[in-house]
C-alpha cells in the first residue's frame, strides 16, 4: 500500500527528515537527532507535524448526548472554546481509544483520535450513536502542527492576531494563523511542556511550516520527529494507545481515573464494567526508574523476588532525566512506590524502582 503524505512532506525532506512508515503515512522520525530535538523542546521550542492524527466531527442537536454516552469524561461541563481529554471505552471497560475533544459550539465538536485508530474510531462512533448525532470523518480536511516548549507561546503570538498568552490551558481560538483563515489554535499538547496544537485546513496548510520556523528562529526552534515526541511523552508518563492502553485495559488500571466520571447521569459505554473492575484488576500501570544503563523496551518481562509479575509497555533513556525509565503493568501487590523490580533486558537483569508522578520529578 502506498504511504500517504502530509501537507508538509516536502518540508520534511528539505530539512533532512528521516522518513519512516507510520499509521499509513510517511512521517519524520527525526531530523537533527532525537536527543537534540527532545532537549530543545524542553528548553525552548520544537515544531511537530502531527497531521497523521484523525479528526471526527460530531454535531447537531444530539451531539452532546452522543458524546456523553461515548466518552468517559463529562463533555457537558465544558463550554465552547474548551478542550477535554477522554477515554472512549467498550462495554467490557477496555479502551477503544483515548481522544481529545474540542467544543466548537454548543452542538458542534471536533474529536481528535489517534492515527492508528482513525478507521476503527469512526466505525465505533457510527455503531454506537443511538442519539442520532451527525458524524463526519474530517481526517483528510485537517492538517495539524504542534508547537511545544516553554517558548512556544512566544512563537504562536507572532502568528496570530490575539494575545496567545491569554489563552488558558485546554482552551482554543478559531482564528487566522500565519495568514491562514479558519485555524483552530489550541493550548494543548502531549509533551509535558507548554505549547499549542494548531489545526489548519489541509489544502492551505503547507506555508505554515516555514512561517513557524521563521517566527521561532530567535528562540532556537527545531523541527521534531516522532522519536522525540515519544520520549517527551514518556518522561511525563503520558499514555500511548497500543502500549499503555488497549481494548482490554481499563482506564483506571492506567491511572486515568481523573477522566472517568462514573457518576455522570446515564453513565457511558463501559461505565458499569469499569466500576465493577475498580480495585480488582490484577495489574496496574507503574513508572520505574532503572539503575545502570540497560534500557527496558515494550514486552520485556518484569519480576519481583524472582517471580514474573508483569511486562514493560514503554521504555527509553530519558534525555531530560539522564536515566532509563519505563512504564509497565505489574501485579497490584508490586505497585507500591519504592518497590524494587527486575527487568529481563535480552537475558540480562536491569533493576528498577517504582516511582510516583512524572519522571522529570524523579531526577
């Protein structure tokens, strides 16, 4: 199958992006190098092409009721101009996908879904829409760029006609961006840093890449690939679908209780199963900081007292942490902070300790 290209493909090639297949697209995994891109984002600002993500429009008089039923969080509580993180669950309490929802108007929502789940999520929403909301696949209509890092607001401020610093976290504006009308400029992100994600009409999006780099040049902006995007999210323990989340894991297992509103009127798909599983799922997600230089990778076995107790879901050498870090599902009895665990790294043992919170806090 021929790989798809985002509107910024030629920019990636000119910037020396190392292109790889990802979720049906040709995407840059790195440009100048993963570590440099990662650290520049933490220290200043990075530019990410995330146009491979999917967008589904849900609108009409039944839109709010439909999303209250489909999603774990309380969509009804957010007003137009706000965004909210959610889990979309199945009847068994597993996660179909984790999504960000942008409320454009009282009866108009844009649901941003993970790249690998674009078709799956659309089919799920269409099949579980008893309220009859209008559901439209807009994945090809939008391009998306992320401008992340402590200087991200300074970059965006030069490209919009409003004060970017006055946009609160998880809020957005529909505005002109770099001269492109109809953009959604949202103060959201996946890196643990301040910054913005910008949705642009795909057919007019290409010039935005150069405009952002020009505005960010005084701040040392770098284009950033998928590799550093993954290490950035892992250092702050953001879940990645297919690793920490899947159709079998409950959002409570993954530590996402803050987006699960079990008492909202009428419940939601999977709410009864999630409530029944609460506290009884045999494994939960933990973060580990490892000793030495061995790096844990997804699928590696985790042990305690010489007995297997779980498996790693994601692991890396944290460029900002300076040590190997990992996420893993382990037996509940081994999940307490301070518990020492062992990881089988290709036949050699690496030792880790369970920590709480962001790995950046555990430095």
